[in-house]
C-alpha cells in the first residue's frame, strides 16, 4: 500500500495523473510564479463532462472575449490570466499568460492542437502579441475591437486570425484593423476582418458564430512552410525550427523555411545557430541552409562562411546576452528588489524599491502581487545566486552595488562616469541605469538604478521609480540600452549597448552631438514627418504634439528626448525602431476640424504647415500618420478614408535629417 501511495503521489507531481476535475464549474486555479515566489490565482470555467470527448479545447481570454461560456454546444475550458497590467500583455503579463496555459495543459484534459487566444480591446492587442511570440502554441486568434501594431506579422502565416470590429468604434478605430488585415493578407497570412456597421467599441449580436469559426481551426504541428521573425533567441521557436543565436543581437532575425519530403530548405537572416525538431519532420534527410547542403541533424552553426552540423549547445558559465534592457528581468525568473541603507536617504530608496516591486514594468496600475523587497544589509548570498537583482542607490548608498562596482565595465569617480572610450559624463542631477550579469553569480542579472539627485529629486524619483527601468515595458527590445543616463524628465544624456559577448559596442559618432533643437521632441517629430512625406504621395504628415496626453492620459509618442552637449550620434545609433505607418484620406473640412481640435494647441503636429484658408472643404487630402495615431484621430468620430499600409521607416533613416550626414 505504501508503494502504491508513493507511486500515485509521484504521478500526480509529474502531471501524468490529473487531479479530480470539477466539471461545469467556475473557480480559481493557481500556478507557482518563479518570478516572485507566489502562488498566482487565475479564473477557470470548465465545461460539463461530455461523453466520448477525451480532450477539450482551451480558450485563453484576455480582458474580455466572446459571450459564450463553456456548455454542451461549445464544450471547452476557459481561463482568464490575472496579471494583465502591462499594455499589450508584455513583460510579466506574457509570463503570466503562458504559465496559465502550461498549468492547464498539465492538470486538465486539454487538446494541444486546440488552444485559442481571444481578447477584447487591449486584450485583443495582447492576444496578437502573445500569438506573434509563440505562434506554434495556438490554433487561432480572435481579437475583438483591437488589432494593434508592431508585431512580426510574418509569424501568422500558419495561424488563422479573425478580427471583429465595429465601424463606429471611436475608442479603437477600425482603421488599424483594416490596415493590419491588408498587411497580413498581402503576406499570405490566413486573416479575415468582420466589420459591424454602426457598432461601437463592442461586437454586437450573437457570439456563437465567432465560436463556431474558432473551434473549426486546428493547430498545424509541423507546417511545410515557416516564416518567423523575432527580436530575441528566446522567442526564436517556430514549430519545427528554433533560432538559437543571432549574429547581431540588436537587429531582428528572420527565417524562411520549407520542408517537402526528404529535404528542408532554410534561408536565415542575422542567424548563426539554429536547431531542428527532427521528431516533427522525421522524413527529412537533407538540410539546405543558405548555400550549404548538409545531412539532417538537430543543431547547426555558421563556421567561417558556411553552415555546418554542430553538437548540442553547452550550458553557459555566464548569462547569454539578449537585447531588451530591464525587460530581461521580467521573463519569469526570480526577481528581488534591493534598496540601499547607507547615507541619509534610506527611506526614499526603500520607497523607490517598494514602488518598483508593485509593477511588472512602467504601467499605471499596481499589480495585485508584489515582488519581494530587501535591504542591502539583509541580502544573502543564496538570494544573489537565485535571483535577478534591482539595486536601488548609488555605490555609497547601496553596499551591494559598492561591492560589485569594481567588477563592472564602468567607473564612477566624484560623480563622473567613465565607460569604455566615451567622453566622461557628469552624473549630477541624473539617474544612472546599468544592466549586467552579476559578477558574483554570472548566470543572474543585476540592474543598478542610481539616482544622483538632490533631496527633492529623490522624492520625485521614489514616486515613479519604475519608469526609470529602461525597456521594462517589453516594446522595441532591440533598441533598449544596457546603460542609460537620464534626468528626472527622461531627457537622455547617454545610452549604450553591449554586444553578445557583454562588451560595449563601439558606435561611430561619439564626437557628433545631437543638435540643440532636438532637445524638444516636437523638432524630432518634424524630422520624422518630413521623412514620411518623402516616402509617400501624402499631402500632409501628422505626429503627436508636445501637449498631447493620449486618449487615456498617457503618451503614445515613442520619440525620446535628448540632452544636447552629451547625447551624440553614437547614442542615437543604439536605436533600431521600425515605425509602422498608415495612409488615409480626409476632406478639407475634416482637416480643418483636426487642426481646430488639436493642431493650434500642439496636441498634434502637422507638416507641411497648414494654411486653413487654402483648404477646400470638399477636396480629399491624403494623410500619412504613425499607426498608433489612429486612436487619437478616432476621437473626432470619423474614420480615415481608404486606409492602407504606409511605408515604414527606421531610426537609421533619420540620421541624415537629424545629424546632417550619414
């Protein structure tokens, strides 16, 4: 009997024997979060048990979904992740949603080929983000009244998406869904858009047809064609292929791959190591990577100018570099916030640590659960070995920072920062951020956050400390700095990045300062708009203005602010953002309304400058806008006419317009 109980217990712990299921019920389930050591609850609805069904679909609902609960007609498990504080379900919210899915697969009879993502409004954008990161996890995506942008859309080539949107939605204009649908369909993605005439920010009528479509979709475990784009090797998995290493960690990596019978053909860009899941493509005997023809194997690496079969990657002694700055702290590994107790400002540093602990990134609503906080004097070596650390305080305030600083690739002397061969930088009235492996425990990361500010500045810093963790929102990770110096208004004096060997990248242009007028984001916006106009046939380009506060009180404008005299072309070269745009038309009367609402008070900027008297009310004018601006323009309760994708542009293309030369 003792042996039987032991066997049953082991099976339950391994997930091979499911716990008893509460059918036709609503309750909370939990998973254990390694990120903060807590048991995180999430909502579950189970179907009635249906005779003859062994495994059921799983519907993951992000911020609202179809009004169809589990039942006899649509028997499925439904879950609602609870950590939805990060816009677009990024950073810790991504980890949360994926842990919910993994928990359901382990503990309930889930069909792995029928896991679906649905979401409403911001949840719809979150569903698109999650699916673009993990396309092989899902059978279909159902975004309601949201589409979003800045996703690698090529990753949906095997993943059906059905947008549903009201054409009078003034919260999230249908223009965005129309443009993204066009982009995805042009790339061969199985995408549809269902429009609802006269509907606002919701999907009217019965939602049963939505569920019928959803449950008709099945995940393809091993599609014959893969197209994948990602910012990080940790997001490089796509069905039967895994990108293991980038050539340049600050550029996106791309894969185009097919297998047909005995041969797999792979065209990689910015990839130097990859792996194949031969159990999914077992008939393949020959693998062609670029110009190399090789025998089928699990692992491949570039050697010189050619690809070769390689052995299994060894366990690294030091943390492998990935771009993203502080976003790397919010991927699910243990995180500890450590405040300094030295000096006269321990209370403010503790308040800053507690503020950071309440957020999974720079969001506007605190999480229900918090990361642990500890004083520097109480930190143990075991905690350092197990956790990533955010160290709050200057070296003379935080004893852990002081103990590690001499082993980091930067020095501070009398509040003067020296890094590599860059010009020295005064830190007075600045906040320093630095990401690096912990020298004492190099498989763990630390992020030093050191405010070199006066008492009033420290009070301000402690109230919004989470906003000084560069990259923690999870957006545009290839552009995020590993070292950043910024003032309390987030005007940047320096930003630098490591290469994949954790050595500072040598960016040309350190002797070319940013022009003084670029301290104002409005002037950078005009540089962007003039570039947009040069790439399209639009009559006018629009951008957010300095007075804009966004529809919900925060700024969608991604342009940074720079400190003239210290910020240089070398700093700017760390930026690799691809700005997606939309083209659409308005009448002269509508353009006058836009100018009256937002132009004259600089909530919006327009190039070239508008002369209202020269606009003809009945004429059509073509606008060129960044994609996120559709949210602002929707407030006038009109859609852009004939919206279509506009040409994207990169930060590199702005260099001649900002610095005056290549």
